[in-house]
């Protein structure tokens, strides 16, 4: 337990994916706006400046990457998440047991988001950012295989 002299860890857990990912971003956007007002900040802060660890499951893990590793604003994350869902889930595979989307499409969109929002000459460097002051993050994903 944290003592009064040492602050505790500030964790942001994003769990669910799909439309819940967007709803979590909307709630987080409101929270960041409230922080701007209460702390009299000139701009709406980024979640990576307030949370020590951001984690997510499924597509919310991608939101965790955007907010934590790429240090994106909630507004930019909403746009990128909208782009991701539109491009990756547009032709959902309803009658197949090997997943609901094509992994190659997901990889392509993730690389585009990293390239767009990375300040590094090599966008993949941002995914391996291990600075002490960098917002820590975790992603949990699972591949579900079913037999016929």
C-alpha cells in the first residue's frame, strides 16, 4: 500500500474491444477534459502523462499501444481506432472458424498508425521505446482455435 509520501501506481485498464473500445475512449476523453479544467492546464493532457501503466485486451490492447507507447491524444486515438475498425472489420468472416478479421489487414493498419504518429525515423523504434520515463503498457491477446 502506498504511504502518504509516495503516490500509488496509476493504472488504466481497457478491457473488451469492439464498440466498448470507443466508449472507453469517450469516457477517457471526458476525464482528460476534466483534468484540464481542474488543473488549469492550457491543453487537454495525454493519458500517458497521467497513468503509469496502460493495459488492454483484444482491440483495446491496440488502444493501449496508441495511448501509452505512441503517446497519442485521446482525440487522435479515437480517429485511429475508427480507421482501424473500418478497414479491418469491414469484411468480417462470419462463417469461418479462423477469426473475424484478416491478420494481414490488421498488421497493415497498425503499421500505418505507428508511421503516422511516430516521431522516429524508423516507426517501429517507437514500439520498442524502453525509456525509464516512458508510460509502461501491456497487451493481452488470445488466439482461439476451434475444431470441427
